[in-house]
């Protein structure tokens, strides 16, 4: 993965393997969204689903993470049946794009590369991505689509992005280290 | 777990179930656009009634729908409105454009007729949106959804993602329950007994095996699909997409009529002859409406002005 160009890392390679992985990621997103959450606030829960785009992003890049989160959210809404809120789906997908940008700064999980500096960049990107997605994208879309009040939406989005950042950092970083260690054990061949 | 699922995996017997995938997806997309584009109760109520008729005509199992609706009502509408009242009691003035005060509370809190109207319209709008998603979820099977999306112009690889994701959801949900049970048996506390922080840390023990079992299947499925020649050609036909029947044609025409009506409404009432406020209100004449710029209502804009 290290020798690919920036554009290739950004878009990912769309072969059958990526498609299947993104589909399974979307399904996992839907399951975690429906069954793996702890409610905190109106419209928002401490959902563990946002871990899925991190994993997809680590393996395939930001665009696959974006698709997995977007499709996963739509599917989660259809299964849960609580109505489809496009403002939050698009917000989640935008956040996924930032969270899943791991290959762009050199964290190649599938090759076992994930160090402390990558974890720091990852945490910063989590905060930045959630702020953009839920501080700008979602409130605007909520007001435009559903006529929600801007102030209330900002508060909800604030709570939502805080809980997302919490989950992505507290759960995400240990999982990324574990994954990297596991992949490293498999690819233990060195060039002499 | 399964009794909470609303979507069907097998096609049902009624007229709406038998429509082709494209008809349903097209109707749903246009319906969503119509609901999103209008803040007018004169449009939303007919759409709501239409969607309720659709739901009733499919003779669904009402219990999960009503449970989900009750949960959504409590969390989104009740809590949301209490918050709305505390955070911005001016919402009536900002969105409807009038200020008939009914009750003056302490400080900046007050209830106006327009505030109640705003709450009511937003509730109708959200309920209509909910009903349209419900009608769509009840009528459509995953394969029909994917084939309909493909016919709407989405690349077929994305449509495969949709149908494949649906296909794997029951498996992953089973894995999730099994892993959670076995982890709880080993003493990893997930229930409400543990604090939120503890539960958050324990989730790692649950997610890691779940991720490995889920993504462990990727290579097998991808190889099986490659062996069957997936992705070789630019186009793909769908087993679920049938020749349009008489009813399909009728529904497609009705959908196009709805689309034209929505576009006409938006062009007429938003651009050519715009209503001064965002929401229409029966007791305010056009001259009486106070129009407020939405950007000025955000609380942190005040900080910049000072």
C-alpha cells in the first residue's frame, strides 16, 4: 500500500474484495447502530458503529469508508425503521471520510504499521472530521431538509460529535493497535 | 432480535408489494424530495395521509412499527420540543414570522401561537418522513431495492454493496449476539450494572472478535464472486427487476405527477412568489409576516456582532 499514489490511497481500489468488504462493513455498521448503542441525548446515542469506517478506512482508504458509513446508515435506518434522516446519514459519511483517512498519513494497518504518532494524527483527525461533519454539514442539512431549529441542532450535533470522538478514540485506538499487531504477525517476512 | 426488524426479505402478497423495484424506489425518492422541499402543512398532510394509506394497504404487523414510532416520538418530538423551548423560544418568530404571545414566562422564555404552530408543522413533517420510510421498508425486499437503485442510475457495484449488506446482516447480528453472550459468560460486564466508562472499555473485547469474524468472510465471498465472473462486464441485469405491469405504469405516472407538482410548488412559492417566512401559517396574512434571516438566529452570531 505504501507505494501507491495519493489519489489511489484516497479512492481505494474498487475490486471485488473491496466491494465485499464495504458491504460487510455496511452490514456491521447497521447491526452496531441498532444493537450496540448506549443512548445519551435526543436523536443521538453513544454508538459503536463509527468504529466500522475506521477499520474499512484502515484497510481500503477514505472513499470506501465513506460509502460503508453512508450505505450502512441508510440500511440501519431501514432496519430499525425509525425513519431515514439524511442529515445524519450524510454527516456520518463525511465524518467517516476523515476518520478513515489512515493510509493517507502512513498508517498501513494491513502491513502492521501503526505507531504512536499515527494514533495522535488519528485522534486529531477524529476531532476535526466530527467537528466539520456534525458542526457544519448536519446542522445545515437539518435546517434545509427538515426545518429544524439551528440552535437545537447545534447542541445535538455537539453532543453527537463528542460521543463519536469519545468512542473513536477510546475504542478505536486500542482496536487499531490490536489489528496492526495481528497483521504484523502474519506478514513477518523481511527483505534482506 | 428479529421481531424488531421491519424490512421484509420475502415479497408480500398485496398490490404495493408486487410492484417492481424501480417503481418503489422512484416513488420513495420523489416522496422524500417532496417532503424535504416543502414546509407547508397543506402539502404535508395529504402526503402523510397517502403514506398511511400505503402502510395500511399492506396489512403489516403493527406492533414493531408502533413501538418504534413511540420511541421516536418520545426522543425526537417530546425531548426535542422541551429543548427547543429552553434553547430558542424565538423559533416561532424566526420560522413562522409572527409573535402572538400566549404565555410570558420568566426571563426570555415565552410561548407564542407561532411557536406551537412551528412545533406542530415540524412534527407533521417528521412523521410524514417516518411514514414514507416505513411504507418503503415494508414494501421492498433488499434485491428489489438494489435493482431499483441500479435502474435509477447508480453504478451496479454500489447496488451490490446494498444487497450484499442486507444479505449479511442476519449472520452478523447472530455473530454479535453469540460473541456478546460468550463474553458476558467470561465476566465482561456489558449490562447497566457497569458504569458507562467501563462499558465503553469492555466494548473493545466485544468488537475485536466481531470485526475478525465479519471481515474473515471477505476473501471467501470475494473469491466466490470472482469465480462466477462478477465485475467482468460494464452492465448487469437483476433477477428482481421484472417487466413493468399495468400497475407499475400507473404508479410511475402518478410519481411523475408528484414530481412535477413538487417542482412547480418549489418554483412558484420559493422563487417566483416567495412566502416571506419559511413556514406557511393560516392566521398570518402575507403583509403581517416578519421575515428573519436564519443566520442571525444562531446563538454564536451574537458574539461576533459585539
